[in-house]
C-alpha cells in the first residue's frame, strides 16, 4: 500500500503533510526543551548537594573500632566505608558509607547498625542526595518530591501534546475515509490499514522529531545562558551560575517520548478509522 497509495498521497497533499510535520516538530521541541532543561537543573542541584553535604549515602556515628569498620566493609552492597575525621569527636567516630546500589540504603543501614550493636539513632542518611535519585525514606512524612513532580509534569505535557497534535492526524485520515472504505471492500484488512497510516506518520515525523530535538537543546542552552547573564549581576553570583550538561540518556528519553507522543497521536484516529466497516466508510461524506 505504501508504493501504490501512501507515497502518492504524501506528494499530492503537501498541506496535510506539512501540518503533521509541524505537529511532530513542536512536540519534539517542547519535550527536548523540558528534558534538557530539567537535566541541567538536576545536575546543578546534585552538584550543590554534594558540595555542601558530601556524596555519602549513609552515616553511622558511635564508638566504632577497626574491627567494626571491617564489618561494615564486609557487607556485599557497601562500596566503601570511610572515617570522617572532620566530624568525628566527642560524640564518637563518624563513618561515611557508600553503597553500590543506593536504592536499598534505607534497608541496609539499619542492618549494619544492628550488626554493630548500635541504636537506630546512630544512623543518618544523605536524604537530599538520595532523593535526587528517586530514593525516599519510607518513614518520612513529607519526602522531597521534586524529581517525581517533574516526571508527572513530563507525562502531563506528553498527554497534552497528544490531545493537541492528534487533530492534525485526524483531519488527514478522516479526509480519506471513503478511499479506505474502497480498500476494505477489495480485501484490505484493518491491520493493513492501521499499518499503512502509522507508516505514513512515522515517515513524516522522523525528520521533524530530530529537528525538534536539536532546537530544544539550543533553546535550553539559550535559557541557561540568559539565566547566567541575569545571575551575574546579583550578589554571590558565583554560587548561582549554571553549567550546561547533556547526556546520551536524555537523547534517548527525548526521542522515545517524542516518538510515543506522535505515534500515539496518529494511532488514535487510525484505530477508529480501521474499525469502520467498508459500507460505513464508503457512505461517509465527511
């Protein structure tokens, strides 16, 4: 169907194709901008926490001997355990603990304290740093939820974009109901019709998604530079300047989120169109 129908339709209906490409570009731009900008804020906040509080995961305070220090290091999930000489003193020795898997820090720390014969109040956590990795204290009444809030915002933005740009696909597909009714009457299955429509959406959206990804990065870079320009005029400006970061994982998240948003927007009218009977489609005058 691609060779006989889809390629010709795209060439002969440039206005419809351009509207779909524009919708895909806008969706990718917004998602790339949000993902890149948030990643930079997340990196900056993580660096600030590490600078102020350190990069340790858990901390134990008490009368800890060399043998007990070796016991801490013997735990399979403990990457290293280091005595914090700056904080050690009259209250006892302070040991900073680093885990291979931070996600079980709140489960492993009480076990370490129990093995050492220490009370539960001897244990403390780098709560802000752990929350940066979506690791929250299960006993906390109000854990930091900034990262979780961003993920919710990303889902809501994707859903909003789906509601907006699926209209571009719906207009294009609904204009061809009569034609697809004819295809159904000569043997085209609903699956073939859906595949044809999704194939068109993918072909039209691929280049705009890549362009939107690049534009989103450029826009977020410009926002960070503008923020630094404003911050440079304020007192204590050195602590407020932001660095620009990018990671391959952000590229993957952006492209996948954009593809999902665009293709799901196309799938909604495609599934509705493919379920129409040939008679309904042929008689449709819309």
